[in-house]
C-alpha cells in the first residue's frame, strides 16, 4: 500500500522501546522495503539514545535507511528546555505540546508503521479494523463521539489509521499484542532491547513525561538529576516570559513550578 499510494517504502517510527525493536524485527523478517526514523525528543534517557544509535548502526550495515530527526519549532532548532519558555507554560496531561513538537512530526505525507499497542492502556475495547482520522487542530481518531489524539496509546488505536488533512496513513501491526506476546517474541528471537528494562522500567519514554505516574517521575529525576536541573532552569525562564507578557502566575521560582508539576 505504501509503494502504491506514496511510491515510497513504509516508514517505521522508532522510539527506542521494546515495541519498536519488535516491529523492526517483524519488518526485517517480512522482507518488505522500509525506512526507519527516530525523533530525538531531547529528553530521552541517555540509554535510549545510545540504544537507538546501536540499533541504527546495525541496520545501516544491512543496507537499511535510518534517520534521526532533530526537533524544530517555528523553523528553528528547539529542545524541551527552549520550548517551555516559548509556550509560557509547563507541558501537562492536557497540554502536551511537547509530543506534537518534539515527537510526532515524522512521517508527514507517508505511510508509517508504529509499535503502538492497546495493552499499554488501562482499558481495552474492541474497535473496527479500519478507522478514518481527521482533525481541526491536530491528528485525532474520530469514532462516533469519541476522540483520541494520535500520540495516545489507548484502546481507541486501531490496526489501520488515515489522517486525511496531512495525507498520512498509519499501520499498527502489533496493536493487539499483549505484554506476554511481546516478551515471548523478544526472547524467542533474542532481540536486544533497551537496557532500562533490566532496571525495572516498564516504559522508556521521555524523562519527566506528564503521562507517567508521580512515582515513576520521582524515580527518573532521582536517577537523572541533570534533567531535573534543566527543567527548573527552563521553568525559571518560563516565568520571566510570563512576567514580560503580563501573565498572572502563582509561582515565584522554577523550583516551585517543578514541585507543582511533579507532585500536584
């Protein structure tokens, strides 16, 4: 379908997690033409960055095209630390601008494959095999009166998805795989995965992700204090911007913002 519709190979979006490694393995074994891309969020765990480089190096030796995309915002390079002041607010569960800017930019005008699974969600429901995706502001799955943003891993994600405004199609080949399915396959195929799983991490996303639990975020910042300090500095700059714009704020320092952001 990718070759027929776009005249380009399937584009695998790679996060550095186990589901991405499994999806790449399936694509290699299937013998299909594909390219692979990783969006550098700038807040990934260092181990995820190193693992991605190692995986890409081995794939490139086999002739596969691999690309790491550095984020931009308003046509300029950006990091989480420079994005927060520009947005004048911390990223939250309900305002996840970090995902749309740092993570979800790859694959415009392409047919992409992801490692999204419904089992990563707290709930699970039966959905249609095909869904049409449209959005007024950003990508979303529209089914009846339900809506879910494309960066969500929920029961509303499906095997095939189409974003009409961006001419972007998505296939989620392991959408119905359970955690046991994933780990059994990884063991059977002897797939090398992110070392953070050996440290007890169940997911290896961005450090401090608002979607993660308070317990997980606290552990991450204890393990990566440099990231904590970077967030606090970014929040300090954010407060300066808010003051310059005349925006009201209940915080006085970046540390106060950080404490609210993680604990409340």
